[in-house]
C-alpha cells in the first residue's frame, strides 16, 4: 500500500486547525472553546510529526511530546479555572465574563 | 579720719533705698508715710554728707573712694572705675543738695497732699537726689556725665509730672495743648544740645589724656616751693610727658596734673591727621564744656527751657530748677578749674578771646537779659524762673572770671534763698487756690475782676490776681520778704555777700571782659532788686484784687516750717564766707587749685547796695505808693510800650527759636515726611516703581504661566485623555474578539514572514 503523502497530512492538519480556530471564535461555551484550542494544538502536532517523517528528523517528534505535556498542564489549570468561574458566576458563557472591560 | 570717707557711697545709697521702698511697697502705705520715708531718706543722705564734712575738717585734702570697676578694656588701656571723690567741693555740693533737698521733701508732703501721683512724685524726687549726688560725687568725668544725664531725665519726668493736665484755649475753653508735657519735651531736647557738647568734651579729654579721672587737684601755688625738692623726679617726669616728635604722652593718673604737665611741655595732640597744640586742645575742650553749661545751667543761647520748666510742681522748680540741678554747670566748671585756667593763657579764638572769657560774656549777658525779662512778667513763678536764669548768669560769669569761690558761694546762698522763694511762691499759689474755693462758697462781695482770668478760670499764679496777702499769709510773707531781700542783695542777707564777691572778681580782673561783666552784672543786680520789690509789693501789699486773694489762707505748718529753716539760712548763710575769715574760701581752696580769696571792697559793696536800694525805691514808687496795676489793668511799666512788650515777650527768644529752629525743623520734617517719604518713597518709588511694575510683570508672567506653560501640560493631558477615549473601545471584554485579534495578528505576521520567501521564490 502506497504510504499516505505528507501533503494529505498537512491538509488534514490545516482543516483541523481551521475547525479549532472557528470553534474558538464562534462558540461561547468556555469548555467548547477549550476543546477547540486542544484541537488546534493537535492539528499542530499532526503537522509536526508529518514534517518530521518527511524530513526524517527526530526534533518534530520530540516537540510533539512537549506540546502534549503542556496541553495536559493547560487543561488541568484551565478546567480548574472554569470550574471556579462557574462556582462563582453560575455560567461559563465567555461573553458574560467581560467585567474587566473599560 | 579718712576712714570716714568710706561712708561716701551711703550718701547716694540713702535716697536710693528710699526710692526702692516707695517703689515696691509705697502703694500699700499711707500718703504721709510715703512722704516721710522719702524725706527721711533725703535727711539720712544729708547726715552722711555732714559726717563726711567732719572727716574733711580733719584731713581736708580729701580722697577717692573706690566703689566698683566699671568700664574696663585692658587691651585698649581703658580702665574707668566707679570712684567717688570726697573733697571740699563735692561735699559742699552734697550738703547743699541733700540739705535743701530734705527741706523740699518735707515741704512737698504738704504741697502734694491729695495728688493722685503722690508716690510717683516722691520716687522721682528721691531718684533726682540719687542722680544729683552721683553727679557731684563722681571722681571722673564719666560718672559726672551719668549723673548729668540722670538729672536731665528726672527733670524731664518731674516737669511733665502733671502730664494729663490740659491747657485750655483762652477764647474757646477747649483743650489747646498739654503745657507740662510740652515743657518737659522742650527741656529734654534743649538739654540734649548742651549734653552733646559736653559728651564731645569728655571724648576729647579721653583722647588727649587717656583717662577721665580728675586726679588730685594740682598743688596750690603756695605749695610749689615744697615740690621743687625732688628736681630729679621732676626731670624724669618731664621726659615722659612728650615723645621725641613733640606729641603728648599720657603718663599720669589724673587729667588735671597731666594738663599742667602738657602745657609746661608745650606738646601737641594728634587729632585725625593733624596736630593740635595742647593749648588749643584745652580751649576746644573747655568751649565744648561751655555748651554743656549753657544747656544744663540755662545760659544764652540754651536757657529757653528753664522758664517753661516752671510748669512742673513748685517743689520741683525749687529743688531742680533753682537750687541744684541747674547749678551743675557751675559745679562742672569749678571742678575743671585747672583746664579753664590753663585755657585762659591761650588765645586761639578771634578778638583775643579765651574760653573762660567766652564763659564770662555768656554769663554776664544772660544775667542782664534774664534780669530785664523778669521785670515784665506777671506769673509769680516765671519772675522767679527768669531771676534764676539771671542768678545762674552771675555764677557762670563768676567762674568764668576765675572767681570759683565766689561762684560756689553764690551757688550755695542762691540754693537757700531761691528754694525759699520758690517754695514760698508755692505757698502763695496754694493759698490763693484755697481762697478761690472759699470765694466760690461765699458769693457775696464786689464783682470779680478778671485780670488773670482765662475763660472764667482763675490763674492762681498770676500776680495780678493777688495783692494784700500780707495779712492773710503772714508767715509766708515774712519768709518771702527774707528771700527777696537776700536775692536783691541787701545787707546782711546771704545774697549780698555772695553777689558782692562776684562783682569784686569782675572788678579785680581789670581787663575788658572784667569791665564788661562788671557793668552788666551791676545793672542786672539793680534789676534784680527792682523786680523783687515789684513782686513783693504786687503780691503782699495793696488791696486784694480778686475774691480769691481776699479769701486766701495760710498754708499748713508742714509747708511753712521748712520755709522758716530756709529763711534762717538765707539770712545767715553769708557768714559762711565772712570777709576777714573767709572760711568757705579756705575750705574750697583745698580742692579747687585755682581758687583765690577776694578781699572785701567797701566802695563796691556800697555802690551795689545803693543801686539795690534805689531800685527798690523805684519799685515802691510804682507799685507800693500807687495801686500796683493801672485802672485798665495794665502794668505800671506798660507805658514803656514797645519795650514793655519786648520784655514781656522775653526778648522774643521763643519766637526767635521758633523761626530759626522749630519752623525749619518742622519744614524739614514736613518735607522729609511728606515729599521724600510720602510722595517720593511711598507713592512713587514704592507704589509706582516697585509695586506697580511688579504688578505688571506679575500679570504678564501670570498669563504666560497660565496660557503657555499650563497650556502645554494640560494639552498633553488632554491628548492622552482623547487617545484613551478612542482606544478604550478596543477593550470590549469579549474574549473571542481578543482571540480574533490574535488570529489576525498571527496571520499578518505569517504574511510578513512568508511574503519575502514567496517573492524570492517567484523572482
């Protein structure tokens, strides 16, 4: 079976990233925005491993692990924040969390 | 007996203690106690002075009593101690001052009875005694000057004693001024002129001699033979007197001995960049002293304060302005007799005058001038005031003629009879005032004449309001008569002997100055007899001219008793210096180096007495055998017309000073205050130049500050605020917008990074 080309991986990555961006921009639910951010990170991971395989370099793989680690930490902090916000405000609609505007 | 001299400070201390007692607890004492404390203090002083005189009787050379160090500047070589001098001259003055002072204190207890300022009066009187005794007892010119200034202060305080008493305008009856305070100020200011001269004299003495101590009186002429024994020491002394280039070198203890030595050496004194011969220097010193004498002893041209000073209470007129303070000038010249006698040999002044000659002329002119003015006064005290000026002229002329004994003798006798006359005049005034009150209680009787009335107010000092007081006030009459006879110079009263000695000194001088003085003094003596006759006849003889005089009352014994004592001394004080024994002369010779004893001259005495009797006869002709006033109320001498007015207006001296001193001074004052200070300094310089230009500059700078500086700062602030207003809108608070912003930014960055690559690849 002919291996999947790098270009296809990159296209899938771009589609995923675009979905993530649109999710962040469109959704008002903080958790969904958070999931969209994760999607963007994973799209980036996909692109990294795809190019790592294309150029036979190991740095892309390593960097992917870093991104995953940071994403896990980010999820831990982010979810804790969202839970705290919900406990105090009874909502996680980001449009209602605009107290810091002028 | 010299140990007795150490009591000298007590003479001054006694009145000082009286002063302090009255000052601190007198307010709680009864009036009479205050008066007696002051009188006893004065009496104690007299007792100590008497004790000193007993000491002097044993050791007549006298001595100095050290009290305390005073001005001491070791580097400058200044060491002036507060020493008291006990010698026959100072003790004579102490006895006269304390003796007459005590009697006047006692008299004042009665005279000032009921006055609101009773305690203040006695505090001042005691202070005056302290000052006067300091003046006469000091052993150097500086202590003398302290006393000199202090008596001036006391004089000022006591002339202005009734400072609230207003003088009413004779036309409207409104308050026109305050005579007492005006007189006090006049006395003080006129005296400043004289004191200034005296101060300069003291400074020059210090400059020349390096000390102010009198030092021992120079050996009298008779003792010079004994001094020749030590020729070697004399030569040694002379070597130190003058330096090699002929400058005087201060070398001794006393001013007088150095003055003699300098004159003998004929050395010079450096004054600024010039050299002044010692003779000229001494002449200058003595002339400046004469200015002090004319102020304090009321001589031409500075006598004008003394007649006005009679506004003060009568005991003050008697004590300060007749008996003691005004004689300070005579005392000072007598004390400085060495300097005057040295100056007599130096002729550096124009017309061949010498400084004692100047003094003689001033004294003689004053005696004559004041004598004429006293002829034409109505105020009882004013007559006596001018009489005092005239008699002081006698004394000053006497010391100027070198008759130090005659001058001092007249000083002492005058202290007795003039104090007596003033106090008796006070008694008369007192009696007339009481009569005035009684007359009001008893309105019956003839219509009141109004000679001396001012707006319905009786002037109790105006002799026109008196007359016939002989029966009403017999005690006062008799003592007044004794005083008047003594003053007029009738044998055997005190004034005859002392005045005769002065005339004799003028006669025996023999030069032009002597003759000039003799003629003027003779005339003045005749005038004296005339105006005293006029006064006695106007006051005590004839019919009472007002109800007040008709109801006059004799004064209480506390006032008349001191008068009797003074009258006794006025009668017999001439025996102090009885021709033949001359005990007073020999007594003074111990301390006055150049005193000489004048012999009695029968012809001169007869002439003077004859003139006096003739003058009294004329006075009786005008004022006794006819009514003392003409029918229209004018004086018998009023027929003199213009001359009468000239005399009545006191030779227009006050107007003269008004013209040459007061008006120019006021003019200068007005110019300085109005033009220079008001118009120029205040209005122009301050208001226009400084204030207004500052104002203008401030207005300009204020505008600059507000518009330019503040504008720039505020503009920046405004700019920031405006920018913030627009930029604020970016902060919506919607996190998705921020995310979109990040996205856009990322895309832009991407383009910026990738575009060059694309361009490079496509190129």
